[in-house]
C-alpha cells in the first residue's frame, strides 16, 4: 500500500506535531506501507528538510516542497498566501500519483479538500476542532474519505458534530 502524508507544517519545529507526523510515517512504514512525507521548506529554513532532527531512520521517503513565496511576515493575509501556495505545489507534485493509486493522509484541510474533490482517497488526521469558522471546517472534513481521530473522545465528538458513523 502506498501512502502520501501531506502536512503544511514546517520542519524543524519545537512543536509536538513534528514528532507526531514523523512517528506516524515511521509506524506506517514499519507496518509495510510505502510512505512519502510531503512538507514545505522555505528559504529561511536554509534548505534543510528538518526531518532528520526527529528521525534518522530511512523508513519512509520525504518530498520537500519549496514555495517561491513566503508570506509569513504579512500577518493573517500571509498565512493564507502560504496555505494556498502550499496547496498548489502539493497538487502539482508527482508523489500523489493518479487517483486510486495511493492513499492520501493529511492534517491540512485545504490540501485534503482539493485532492478529495479531484477524486483521491483522502483521510484526515484529526487532532483537534477549530474554535472559529467551525461551519467551514465541518463542511470540508465531511468531504474526506475518512477521519482518523486520535482519541475516543475526539471520535465521539466527530459523531456528534460531523454526524458521521463512528466507524
């Protein structure tokens, strides 16, 4: 089975999501999946993928996307510029393959939505619920092929808020 894990998270990071993403990719690879991690790297990241600081195992492949525009200094508008640019580059990478060839696993709702609308099997790696614009998030997440909840409490909340079967 081929899995592409798409995250719009920067590496290296001091945040727990970095370790979680890497350990998820390692675990899937150890179970026999052919895993590719797709993540961004900007000029200020000095060209490092940052992944080796969390994992020296070569159990999975990495694909570093290098967007030409980095709007982080532009505030909220820059945040959206970065998200949209990442989605564009993620959609253009050859690592996602053709529809039906690979399973897409993502923590990035926007990438997941566009890939799902293009006919890919996309599973959303759920780690929390948004505080704002929850209606939009609910609409996006309902379009995913499936949701992977990180705890029974979150799974129950998915059933309640999203109205989807627990399975």
